[in-house]
C-alpha cells in the first residue's frame, strides 16, 4: 500500500502555489508538511482529500486514482481540517454515534473513542457547552472510531494542551504502526520513526518566486 503524489500543480488567485510536486509514502510511514504560512500545506491536504482539484497531476492510493475515481479514493481516507464539523445540539456521545452510523463503524467502539481524547466526563454534555479545546478533541475523536488507512490531518493540535496533543500524536503513531499512512501539517513532533518532511513551497519554479498575483498587487497597493 502506498500513496503516490504525481506531478501536482495548483494555481490559486493567479499564483502558482506549487508545481511538479512528487512524493511517495509507503505503508507505515508519515509525511509531515512543513513550511511557513502560505506554503501550501493546507492546500495540498485539501487536494488529497478531494476538496480542491489540482490544475495538473494526480494522487494514487492503493491503485485508486484521485483524478479518475474521487469517490473511491475518498472512501479510503479520513480527513480532519480546521473546522470540527460538530452539531451544537448533539451531546458528545451522540456525535460519536452519528459518525459511527455515517461511516459504518462499530457502535461498540464509541466509548473507546471518547476515552482516547479524554472526553469521558463530557460524554453527556451538549457540544454547545464545550470549550474550543474540548470541541477540537471531540472532532479528533473520530480518529479512534473510524478505520481508514489514510489519514489527512491539517493542524490537528490547534487549541489543544500538551496532554491532548500527546494523545493525537499517539493515535497517529498507532495508525502507522498498523500499516496505515499519515499526512499531517503540524508543528508538533508526532514521534513517528518512519516520517519524512516535505515543504510544498519548495516545488515552485524559481522564476515565479516572489512574484505577486494580481490579487496580491491590489492588496499591497502596488497596482493603485
């Protein structure tokens, strides 16, 4: 099993975010996305999740092409973005049961998923009463519930304290140890032995470096 990223090119607002981006991640490995804000980390993850379409190139996971069979590709991945996608009117336990129903997970795993992010005492609390960090932990508890071989994590530890960040890192390590693949934009060390780092902004033609798009020129006042 492998994730093969093949010659990806992404243009947004008239600016090339990255081009000819290639990478291969094997079973049991992690790909950590690095670089400053605007480097294209979230953009790359959203492309791999099928939420944005690359201008060129493809990604292939276990023989399934993202460009040619997006639905089948997405059926093998689990994505966590900047939003937690939780309903204020649900309790913590009801949220996990809802996800179990949607993703076809075992309802018996719900208590384990709640415990994985330390939410036991909040199981019967409504989401609307939770703090930002507690909602984040709830959003990430799906990692312990839904069994997908490919994880795409976009800044998963934002709003989390050290203990909760450690729990997320442990789940990511377990995913890799079980033969899965993790692609993560994160500033914490996940301590995954078979991890490599990639900066999407390094895949940019030198001629385009530092060249502002039309939108950026307007914002900077250069075109006024």
